[in-house]
C-alpha cells in the first residue's frame, strides 16, 4: 500500500523534471496513474467483502510511536476507490479542459500530489501519519485553489481555505496527541480496545472538541462552511475533485473512522446531529438564492456534507450504512454535475443559470449526463440516489429522540437538493436555445465521457443495489458497528412511511423546480445579510488579530538595541523583584567570609572608576576603553578566585570586544551627546535596580546550603573517564560536548548573521 | 594606527601568537587553556596584524576567507563526535583515546580533535565578524 501512496508523490516529482512532455497531446496519459491505482484497489474488493482487513506497517519514528501504518478495510477501500475513480475522471477531463494551458504539467503535479496525500489520509492507521497526510491535502489544495495565481481573488480564497483547514489540521494534531496519551498508542485499530478508557478519561470532551474542529473545518460545516464557496474560484476540475468528491469528505472520513473509538458518550451524537442538521438546512436554503451554477453546487455540497455528519451523529447501523451509500451517491452525481458545469462554462463562457437554456440541442450527450445526474441527486427511482435517500429516511425515522423533527429537516434538505440537482443538471439544457449559443459545438469526448460514465454508474448501482451492498455497505457496517446485523439494500421496500416520504420529496422538489426560478434579485436580497454571516464575522476576527499582532510587534520590535535591552532588563527586574520580595528574608553569615585583601579593594576601586568614567565621559572611544578596564578588572577578579580559565577567556573576549568597538567608533564623530538627561536617569534607575537585585540574588544563593555533588563528580571522574586534569575543559569538550557543538553552531549563526546583514547593506550601497 | 613600531612588532608577533594559541589549545586538557581561548588568541593575532598592516595584507596571509574556517571547524568537531559511533559502536561523543601518548603533544584522543574544531570555529567566527564590521565601518 505504501507504493500506492507514494506513486502520486513520485509522479509529481517526475513532472518537475519532465513536465514539458506532458503539456501537449500526451497530457491525457497522466490519467493512467489514478487508473492503475483504481484497478489496484479494485482487486481488494472481493477479499474485503469477505470481511478481511489488510494491515501494513513501516517504521518511521518508532520511539514516538509514529509509524507509517496502513489499513485497508471497507471504509478505506470505499474512499480509496472514490479518490482514484473520480481522480481518473478528473485527470482525463482536465487534459481537455485545460488544453494547451501553460502550466498544465504543474496542474497535474498538484493534482497527483493531492491524490497521493488523500490516499495516505484514508489508508493511515496511525493518527500521526494521518495528520501529516491531512496537512498535505490542505497544502496541495492551496496550490490548486490558487492555480490561477495571477488573479487576486483566487489567491485570496486559496489563503482563506488554507487558513480554515490549517486551523483544523492543528486541532487534529491536538486531538491525536491527547488520544495517543489516553490510549497509549497512535494506532487507531489499537485504540478500539481502550474505548472505555477514552470515554471515561477527563480529556474526553477536549478530544471531541479537537477532532470535531478538525472535521468541521475540513468538511465545511457551519460556521466554517464559508471557505468552500470561496474555493470555487479554482478551475472546475479542482472543484470537482477536491470540493465535492474527496477532500471535503476527509472530515467525514475522520468522523467515520473515529466513530467506533469515540462514540461512547451522548455528547458525540448530540453535537454531530445539531451541527450536521444546522449545516444541511442552512446551506440548502442558501441554494435558492444563488444563480451561479458553481455557487449552487457549492452550497448543495455543503448541505450533503451536513447530511453525512448528521447521519454519523445518529450513529445507528442503518445511519452509518446510509452515510456510506450516500457518500457514493454524492460523489457520483456531484462530480458529474461539476464536470457538466465546467463544460457549460468552457463552451458558453458563463455559469449564470438565468442565461443558460436549450443547450441540449448543441450538446446532447452532456444533456443526458446532466439529466441522469439530476435524477440521482433527486433520488428518483431506479437510481442509486433513491436507495440512498430511503436509507436516510429509515435512519431518521427510527432514531430514538425527535424522530419527527429530524425527518422533517432531512426531508426539507432533500427537497432543496432535488431542486439544486435539477437547476444544475436539467435547466441549462431545457427550453429555447438563445441565439448567442447557436454556434456552440459539442466539446471533446474527453470532457463529456467522464460525467456520462459516472452517471451511468449511478444508474447501474441503483438497478443492482447488491453491488454496492457487498462492496461497500457491508464491509463498512462490519468495520464500524460493534454488533453487526444482517441487512439488504433494495430498490423496492413495499408500501411504508419511507416510500411515502420519498414520494413527498419528489413531488415537492418537482413543484419547487417549476415554481421557483433562480433570479438575481434573490441573490441581492441575501447579500444584505452578509454583515452577520459567519464568514464576515470570522474574517473580521482574523483581521482584528492581524491588527493586534502588528501593534504588538511594532511595540516590541523597534529595531533599537537599547530599547530591546530596556525591555528585557525591565522584565527581568519585575520577575526577579517579585520573586525576591514576595518572600524576603536575607541573612548574611559574615563569619564564614574571607578577609578583604588589598588586591580586592584596589580592583573594586578600578571597577568603580571604570564604570563611572564609562557613564560620564563624552568621548565614545574613552567610554569603550574604560569599559575595557571594567572587563579586565573582572578577569583579574577571576584570577584571584582561582578561575584561570575564566580569566583567560574573559581577557581575550574583552580585548576583542574593545577592538570591535574601536573599529566601529573610529569612523564616527568623536564627541556627541546622544541621550538626553531624562533618558539617562531612566536608564540609570533601571541599571541600578537590576544590579541591586542581582546582588541580593547572589547573597541569597550564598546563604543556601551548598550542593557539591556535581563538583565532586567532575573532580573525581575528569581524569578517570576523560583523561583530563582541567575540569573546566573536560566538561566543555567531553562531558557536555554536545552542548559545545550547539554553542559553536550558534556562534557560526551569529557570524553569518553579521556577515549577511552588513554585506547586504554594502551591496545596496554599491548599487546607488 | 600605522605606527612603525607596531608594524614591525606585529610581523613577528603574528607567528609567535599563533604558536602560542596552539600551545594554549594543546595544554587545555591538563592546565588552563583550550580551544575557545586558543581560538580567541589566534583571532587577536590576526586582528593585531590587520591593525598595523591593513586588512588586505592580512587577507593575503590568510589566503582563505576566515568564514571558511567555521564549517571546517564544525565538521572536525562533529566528526570527532561521530567517530566513536563509526569505529567502536559507542554512543555519540564518547571519548576515544590512543593507547600510547605522542611526544610533545601528549595523549591523543577524540576530545583533542573536538577542541581543534572549537578552535577553528572560534577563529573563523570572530575574524568574520571583525573583518566584516571593519570593512563596512
């Protein structure tokens, strides 16, 4: 399975070097990649239908439990087939849709990168590798949404999508770490055994919040749904692939995958039902107010995702089967509708549904595909859509609480989805063909065959629901439910309330289609509510955060060294002062102190004179020199207190520092008063109080009982273990050698920083 | 600062100081000294030379850009760290020692090479900083 995941990555890498060959007529060949993967995964169908599960494990960071472990069970197989199947269609379609595009190879590169990431996501059994693939899907979708990178709004929506899904990724990481902590493993299949421990853990609610946020942002649930309509700025094949069939279902997949692990408590069901319910009805109503075909499809996709979350929330076996079947249904009809919209857009140059009519006369095969797609979407028998809808009603009707309310929500959403499907799949082809569209010809078969194949598949699966039952529904039900009950998918259930509900949906949907016509005025009406839409609120929030961080950065990052020092030292003073004075007790044991000698007194006087002269002299050079005196006095002090190594280092460092200063200052004017008296007093107060605090601190350290364990260890072992007699040096090069390596690396970084900063400045000066 | 005395003195001081810095580097294991101080002394030797003769002269003596010494030193230090992993299957940074001491230098071990790396990095870094600043000042 690792090879299957890597294939896409390798292909996009290959395109970096040899993409130019795939830009022309050969472009369609790249669809062989998803096709071969599709065939590869199809070979697993029969074994998985028998209840087998495939595992594969590659060690990555075993010490942290982060491994590339893959599982292929019913659920991953469904998603893998969908990703590669729809992927094949989209790859074929793109070769004609973006024909002769300058960056077609780049497009395929991003697309196969995305496909590989998505496959990795649905196959991962390890939460950490899942997180990595999850992030990869966000990143590759950023490139795909912003593919037309010369347009500003397309860049902006790519950023919005990346922002929203990126936050979700972070949440997933949080959830994964907490889950791994509670369960003691990152492997999802092993988490199943600690189900109770997870549900009883005090982190349970937090885990849910994290996992839900990840799933809701990715799957565009209310109130994070707004990035999806924005993402429609992407080329249509991208919208087809990412924003209807695969990526947005990653959140649904996560919830599906986590159902057996996390659905122990009532809150799991409540949150999912409420959020899913709000999302489906909210975005279904939005459909009415749209005239852009892609906008309509975007909102109907959000509604469909809402239905999926809602069904997972209901969580009975019937509901999970309904969700699984609906995933297939939705992928088939929504991908087809998007592709058809792409064809219309490509040929007519508009997606405005009020202008499109009568196109069946010029592109009949497309019209047929659109019609069947609308039938599937509306759940008209004998398509698979009908089977799917029956299952939804069955699960809402048999839910333990509020069955009526849930059924009504599901019913109204389905009616509106029926309407959306017919507006997008049927309306552009009906009626009289406007004059301006008469010259349009049928596009290349590469464009209209993919939607036709997918819609026909929806028809075939509807006529023979047994296919879906063995290949998809049963393995998933077995993988998800703790107790498996036998069931059969059927087109005809006999006369019962479910059939009545389905019929009602069809009737109401048809009525709505004929009564309600998409109008621009409706779009204008809804635009008035934009100021309170979640999108505006969240975007304002992020803008506010940007303003705040700008202020915050500007406040601290002034670029003046003295300002930084001021802030750092004042902060230290506050911290130290609080620490020292909150528990102030100081007793100095003078009896143990050594006698003050003449050496120390004279050094002290030198030090003081040096400091005073540095502060009060008006010449820079003199200040530097007297600072050197301070440093040298210190190295003398070190020498007297038997630290010759320190003294030597201090001596050389001081020499170099003085030289450095002199080098810089030599070129500057000699006498200048840079700071006024008030600033000096302020800095004086800060310095003096810092000095006093440090002195108190040292005195406090002295009054603590001395711990000589470390010193003794080194004194004893320096020669024994490291063959050295100079303890300081042995510590530096041997006992704590790794520290030294890092320190010299820091030194190099500092030198490179100085080099880069000054050389860069020299060059710009040269340019002038 | 081109005084004659300093100029002629520093021509002799440069080799003497460099030998002194190597001496400090080598004695570090038993007595005060070591790679860090040794490197600083060597750097001071070059800076002194640059002071009296001008930067360009020093550069011609150095042949290499001092920045080159930084990765070299880091490499030496790092190699001495992984040597025990490669040769004796011991953890990173374990000290390896030759059985017989060599005259003048004394006991040879991986720690000496590590210190040599530190020495080179310190020379490279301080000379890079000082040369860059004195060029732009």
